[in-house]
């Protein structure tokens, strides 16, 4: 089996091996729908991951004590899943070309679930179905066998984790609107994580999808010198299939988490009712109208007003605020309309939240960031306590507005991503405004950021659209004399008018030829 090249370039980034691997895997898909193929491919990547981790631990134990190598507890103590012989990747790879390979994979999944309580009901077990091409399955096993081949321990795990995460994003793009239900674009998650800085404590997501918020939070901790385990992770997801993806995504990353599932969701069956989190990161479904709000007219979570039955945006905001610890902070992705809507009492709830001083920062995002919608989105940052000490300044009575609508680069015809530099600029601005040590001095920047007082916000009717506060960006003087600039603009305007007239005449002539018009 050829080793898949995972070499890095000078700045530490991988040289696109994930993209090459996905192209090869996608070619094997044939006519299969991405939504079905997703579970086939991701399930096998997961199987390869836990088998590799097991084999690494198994070899290490054999070198010390052959008896210990057969003790399940030795593996559990090191956060490694126990993989029985018939479920190990080497066994599946050796039998990849056999017509019963689908049945062998299903048996492997069942055996792993039987021996690992935390994986019960999580793994896909329909590889033997007649509609699934067994030749394709064998070729996919061969392809995945080359991932992290020859890499040791942690590096192998990291590579497989990256592949799983990359595949999730690509499948989300292929599925379009449905894909957005389980995946938040990585650059949006990174803005939330870099701004909130979840170094240690309890991290919660009440609609956690495939777990991207948690993966990025753990990465942040590790990149800043912390350890996996410095944060405790809690989540809830109402879609069973998505919950399974999340459980596998976290397991591939070696992340221990308490992720609950029920089909009623966080509003109607709050599995973590007593949780008070230090950090909450969430991307709830936009403008959801069928959230069952009519059955929740009286609820302890609605401390700022009863949310409308026809839109869950302010239900999500209040659910999240309710679950914040005394010094907790939250970042929430919502549709832009949430910043200014006055329908069905939403304006009154927003006013109550502002007057209670729980809104910390608002960020307007560029369009085309999401797989599921072209609706522009914004980020709400909530804080239980704007004067917590701990080296942060007293921000009471103030809200930071950031307008990032002009940021981002197109990565394909329909989708945009924020660059590393742009994410850093947004996060650094917030950190400076909060008065964090070594963050530099905050300054308003026309067209980008503004620290507004509650009095200023009242004058705008408690509307939170950043564009109202940051003003227009300062234009650099291009040196062109005023008279010449006006003459040039006038000439451009005349040319546009002439072009419009020519177009109107051509349309009229075409219509006459077709028998329309006089």
C-alpha cells in the first residue's frame, strides 16, 4: 500500500493531501448520493483510526507485559478503544477484495460497539446492503489504508483527525442546504474560538452538529500550551445521525465529551438542565419557525421576554444566556435579522438584554460563508459579567461593534472564507477592547469597529447592526485632482447611460422580430 504524502510546507501547513485524498475517494462514489456516501467513508476512516490507536498501544504493552496486552482496562486507562481481532483494520484490508467485505465491516462495527460502551449505537452498520457496491468498498479500504501509513502514535492520530474533519466539510459542501445542518464552516468557528479563548473550564454547545466547535476549542488549548482535558466538553444534538457523526469526530480527535441526544432538542428536553458553562459556542439553525414555542410560554429561561412562536432566534439567545456561569461568555451565530427585528416582541427582548448589559460584542459577517444558506449572518457575544476582574477592564454600559462584511476571499464560485489574518484582526480587536494584558490599546476604526455606549444604542432604537455605529471607512487620498476625478466619473456615467440605451434598443428590436410590440 502506497503511503499518502502528508509532507508540510515551510509554514507548517499540509500540502493539500486531504484535498487529493477526498478527490480520490469522491471518484469512487460513482452515482451514490453524497449524503449516503458520507457515512460509508467517514465510518471507515473512524475504523482505521481506532484500529491504528489500538495497534500502537497493543505493541507498546506487548513489549512490557504480554498479559497486560490482553487487558481491556489498560486501553481504557489511556483513552484507547478496545478493538477485537475480527474488527482490526489489518483483517479488513486483507479481505477487502472479497464479495462479503460489507458483512465483515458490519461485523467489525458491531464487535467494537459491544466492547466499548461509549460507542453503542454510534457506528454505521449497513455496509452489507445490496445497493452498496462491494468493489467500491474494497477500493475505498485500499485508499484509506494509505492514510498515516508508517506514522507513529500521536502523528497518525492527528492526520486521521484532520482527514475526518476535512471530509466532513467537503460532504457539507456537496450536500448544500442539508450539509449546513451538521457543519459550521471552519473559519466561522475559528472566529468564535479565537475571540472567546476557551483555555480551561466548561465548554457547551446546545446544538452541536458534528462537533466542530469542540474540535477547534481543543486545538486552541493545545496551540496555546494547554492540554486535552483542560476543558470539559458538553453538548446536545437532536438529529440522531448528526449526533453519531459528532461522537465519531470527537473520538477520532481523542476528545472525551458528554454529548447527549434526544429527538426533542434542547428547548423541550434540556439534557443538561443544571449546567453552567464558562464558554458557550453555538450555531443554531437560522430563523427556525417550528420549534414548538407554543408549548413553552412559561419557562425559567425566558428572563428577558417570551420569544415568539414563529422564530427561535431569541429563544436560543436566552437558552444560552441561562446556561452561562457567573463569569461565562458566549458566541452565537444568528441570521442578520436578529440584530434589528421588531416582529412579535423581538425588539423588546433585545432591548431588555441590552438594558441588562449582557450583550458584549456584535460582529457582522460577510455573505457566502455558509453551505446551507446565502443569508448573511452575524455573531452575538454575550457576557454574564462585564467587570469580572482577571485582568479585564470594566466594560459595563458598552458594546463593541465590528463590521467584517468586506472581509473574506472566495474559495470557489459560491463560497467565501475568512483568512487567518482577518480572523486575527477581528479577535485582536475584541481582546484589546476587553483590556486583555498584552493585547495593545483599543481604538475605534472608521468603517470597521466602534465601542458604543448604551446611550448611543438607545438613540438607534436598540438596533445592533454594526454598520449603524462604525460609520464609513476612511478613503485614502489617491492624489487625483478633484476636477479631474469629477470629469472622469461624469464620463463613466454618460458611457453607462449610452450602454443602457443601446441595450434597450436591442431588446426592443428583438421583441419586434418575435412579433411583440408596435
